[in-house]
């Protein structure tokens, strides 16, 4: 797996689970991950071409949604429990996985630059 694939998985997860949450609870705030997922999926070609600006935008958006999910949504979902908690854990998991692969690709790119 690489950062492009991780970004696609995270984007699709945010879109699908966000829509699932919206249709289950009819709360417009459930569409926030959908918006982030849509923008992240649009960043995929730039991430694949290793465009530094687009890759950094994708990392920033991933970090923002990760912090928002873990810091704001997770405590509320823990109190309520149920499928909402599972949805939040899935989105946090894919976002964290995506961050790991982004950081790994940045480290690899830096080593390649220093080597040449």
C-alpha cells in the first residue's frame, strides 16, 4: 500500500460512512466527513503524481478531520454507544492509517532527495 491508496480508502470511508450517518440520524453535521472525503478524493491525482502542494493539502485535511473526529465526535459517540461509535472508530482508523502512509511517503521522498 502507498499514500495514494491510503488516501482513496480514507476518502471513500469518510464519504460512505458520513452518508450512512446522515441517513441514520438526519443530522447535517454528519455531512462534514463527506465534504472532507470529496475534497480528499479530488486530491488523489496530485498525491499520485507526488505534487508537494496537493499532498500537503491532503495531509492537512486528513489531520483536521482526524482531530475533529477524535477530539469532538468520539467523546459524544462514546456516551451514546451503538453503531455511531463504530462509524467514528472506522473513520478515525482510516484517517490515522492515511496519516501514517503520508508521513512515510514524505520521509521516503526526503531520503531520496538527500541521496541524489
